[in-house]
C-alpha cells in the first residue's frame, strides 16, 4: 500500500509479465499505474494521481475526495437496535459509539 496526496494505491505483482501494477483504491474513479521496480511503480503512482488531478482541473471538475468522513451503513434491524441500546447506555450518540467501537477494533484494543 502507498499513499500520496490522500490517495491510496494498492500494488500487485504480475509474475508472468514481470510487472508491478496498481490502482488507487479509495476513490470510485479509475486510476491505475505500473512499473517494473518499486521506484518505478512509486513514481508512476505519483504521476497517475497528479494526472488525475490535472485532468479534473482542465475539465473544471472537482476531483473525487478520498474520504468525506461519511459512510452509509446498512444493518439488520436487530443489530441496529442492539447498537442503539449500547450507545444510549454509554450516553453516546449512535454515531459516536460506532466510531469508538470501530476505532477500538482497528487499533487492536
């Protein structure tokens, strides 16, 4: 995984061709890159992100932002109810409680 200007690139290896190839994984737009060495693929990643940003500017469009801080989560009714109750028992909003739980899991606490 690589990061540049808030964009995250995932790299894989194509053994048959001997190439490293990747894509930006945190936007819906398609941004790809490739190289034959780590240095080359890093440079190609940076260039692809820069090209994407320039392309959007030329078209007068805002580039897709990697993360807005919002995401919609659909849950089974019963799980939604249980999460809501847990949040209320801790005097938190459902949003604050879910954020705290996710942060705890992702940080391995």
